[in-house]
């Protein structure tokens, strides 16, 4: 673990069941490095931890409903998906699955110019793993979106 030196203006903070296992999963699946861990001596639960994924800060802790922290598993899901830019979406998907992730969407080329895959980690958080395959202008992106969606707004 290294000593924290800076904090960005915005960082995700994840609540999970078994933060110690989550940290090990993120290390194995995404190459995370741990920089800080505060553990309750009596329970062994992590009250606060900090990891870096691709050099970006992610904070996490063990679920603690008394503090208002509930995991996606307790909440039966989460409306949030984390997008992780990777060198190779297929390889990232394979790596994450090999350490316990569940495939939600196999890797495939997308209209917006990325090859993307989607997983659920063992702690209930969803991740999109993607790399760019082509530059798409905002105008072309809108054209492709309109063609693909056929005017469907999801309403």
C-alpha cells in the first residue's frame, strides 16, 4: 500500500459485502493497486479503502447500513454502470470472468466506435469494459443513434 497524496474532484465510492474480497477481485480483474485500508479490529470489516484502477481513485467499504451504505446485492441491483477503458475489451472480459465476473454482454463492436463488453462483478456492481475502434464525430454518432434507435426513447 502506498500513502495517499492527492484526491481528484470526483471519485466513485463503492459499498460491498466483503470489501477485502472485492479488493482482491479488482486487483485480479482490473489490475488495481491498493493505496489505503482502514479495518475494524473487532469485526475485520473495512470501513474505508482506496484503490487505483488505471491510475484512477476508487474508494470502497464494507456495507454498513448504520452509515447508510448498502451494497447492490442488498439493494437487489444498482442503476450505475462503471465504464473502464481498457487496451482490449475481449482480453479484459476474459480476465474478469476468470476471477468471478458474470458476462452481461459479450464483447462486440458498437455503433459509437468502441468494442464493448459488460460484466457484473461478484459484489453486484456492473462494469462496461471497452476500447476505441474508430473515431466517430458527434454528427455521425447522432445519425447512427437515430438509425439504430428508430426514434425509440425508452419511454
